[in-house]
C-alpha cells in the first residue's frame, strides 16, 4: 500500500473517528484504526463494538492495500504534522509515514483481525435535515440515563409517525418527548431504541447543514447515519421501553408562560446556594412572576424574580437544579410554558404554541408539604 494525501484532510477526519476508539482493553485490535484504499480515496474505520465510525478521505493511490495502526499514537502523530502533504507506505508489517521533513514508522496489525462495522447499510428509513437536527435531538438526548443497569433507559425510543418520528428519552426522574418531522421518510410503522450515545455522536458528526441519511438493518440489529463521506454505526438496544404515556398528565390546574433565557439565568444564580441544600430549587408561581429561590441554613439563601403570566391558582413546586438547567439549556425556543397540578405532581415544560415538544420532571418534596 502506498498513498499520498493532504495532511489537513486526514487531521480533520481523525478528530471524529477517535470517538469510536475503545477505552477498554477487551480486544487489542479495537485500539487500532483500519486503513483501506478505495479508488481515489482511503477509508478509515474505528469501533469499540458499541459504535463504529467510518470516514473517507481523498488520496492519490499508488499501490492498493489495507492495514491497522495504533489509533492513539497515529492520531497524535498526524495532528502534529505541519507539512501540507504526507505519504503512507506499507512495507511488510510496517507503515512508514513521511513528509518533506519527517519520517515515522509504525508496527501494524493485520486487518484480518479487525471486526466489520456492518454487513450492509440496510433499509433507508429517512432523510434528516442537517439544519434542524441539533435542536430536535438536543432537546431529547440529555434526558436519557447515563447508567447501564436498565438498558432501555440509556437509549432513545424512536417510533415512526406519518411525518417523521416520535423521540422519547427518560431516566426515571425526567422525560423528554419530541415529534420530529423529517424531509423524507418511509411510511411503514416501526419502533426501536437507539443508544443515546449514538445520537450524541451524531450531533458531533454534523459539520454542516447537508442532509443525513438514516438506515436500519433489522438483520444486524443496527442503525446507520450517513452524511457525505462519514458513516456512524450503532447497535439497537433490545429491551422494552417504559410505558411513558401513563405518567404524562392530561390536565393541569396551573399554567405559566415565561422567557426561557430569563428563567435560565435565575436558576443559574440560585443553583449556587442550592449546592448545599440537596440541589433543591423552588419555583413560586404568582400572577405576574416566577420567584426562583434556594437556600441553606449553613450558607444562606437567594431569590430571583422572573416576569411571567399565570393562568390558574398561585402555587409552588421544587425541582433538582440540574434538571432545570438541562431542560432550559437544551431548547432553542425562547417562549416557554410550564404546566403543573400540584407540588407533588410532575411539572411539564412546553414550547408556547407548539405541540411538538414536552419535558416532564418529577418534583422534590420539601419540608412543610
């Protein structure tokens, strides 16, 4: 194998590719990057068996071939190079990387040991718009559990609808739901759970506004996202997602509209004192304001008022500060609505005049309730 390519092109590809490099040592080959020649390009692949990433980089192919190299050292070297172009030359079990001023040699491992990322892309399920995917997915993915003890909660339920997908994520204490319209979609009914990590990597994969094609391989139990010359592969979660519909209230006695940025600022201020009081922040709802407060007997207390418009009776409710910061920080829309029944019932955040999204948080019982 002998190839010549622009250093900058390879550097850009390696940044995202390394997100799939294994941090565990269950298989030594997973610590490597697979390099393969393809006509006028090279294909680089990495996987930790949970996700896989494949990127393609333009190159001049003088001699075809394939091999694997240690991912960490290879990336450190390539990102340190300053010459415009580089040459890769595979000789027996050694890969020589040379530029005008440098020469490095890596010991390689046979590509035969590297696992295949996928057998086939599968069925084309939808085309996602690169312009709006960040807001749509960011408003849901943060609610998924970070724990692996309940696999279903570490993923996002994706259910086909007539104009797109229903996305739902929950960790048992909060829940995000989004009706996501897509530019192109198959009409067949389908429901599956995609690991939240796949969606997080999808957000970092998006470098521009070009469309992202979504594939499902039922035979391999995989989901694939393709944008241009980058492919992200994930394994579907085989588990039963909780019956989320039954915990979403259908009627509310209190509804208050407010400016998201103003409430976010208030919660950030009060979260300073909340750290010493189990991270509890109280929202007191009155006719024209939301009073955000927190306090600790040993530290002190603080309070911030936010302009709001209330419908229904005045009330109050308490939440974990982090949950409030997450929902308010992961929505782009400015005008929001908060609905509640009572201080011991779940509170629901919505986008004003928009039924496509809701976020539910379980309250915290405070003294006196």
